[in-house]
């Protein structure tokens, strides 16, 4: 009796796995994964553009600040205080792209 029940369950599982309902369910899962991948790719592209825009804005502000300080140093001469944070090597290192460790 138990073997007959197991055989019936095995037949049901086989019929399910070879039927259209199982195929439709797997296709639905794959479709949702593909949708999620497309959304993630779109979000990655959008964020990349936003980060590039923000980086350009930051560099523009730094360059404007350095230019303004240079103008004021030209007017005030040595009376103008030094700004170590605006040293050229510091600015150049802040504009280099980040490097990933290998």
C-alpha cells in the first residue's frame, strides 16, 4: 500500500515536471529575474551619470576656490594667510580616479 502511494506521488511529480504548469512557473521566475537585472542595469547607469555630474561639480568648485584664493593672494600679497588644504598636490590627488587594490 505504501509503495503504491509512493508510485502515485512519483507519477504526479513526473507529470507536473513534464507539464506546462511547471514550465510556465519557471518561465515566470526567469522573466522576473530578467526584469530585476534590467532595472539594476538602468539604476547603475543612472547612478554613474549622477556621480560623474557630481564629481564635475565638485572639481569646478575646487578650481573656482583655488582661483579666488589666487586672486586674493595677488591683491593682498603676503598678508593673505596660507591654505595648506589648497596645496596643488592635494588637489591633484583628489582628482585622480580611485584605484582598486589587486
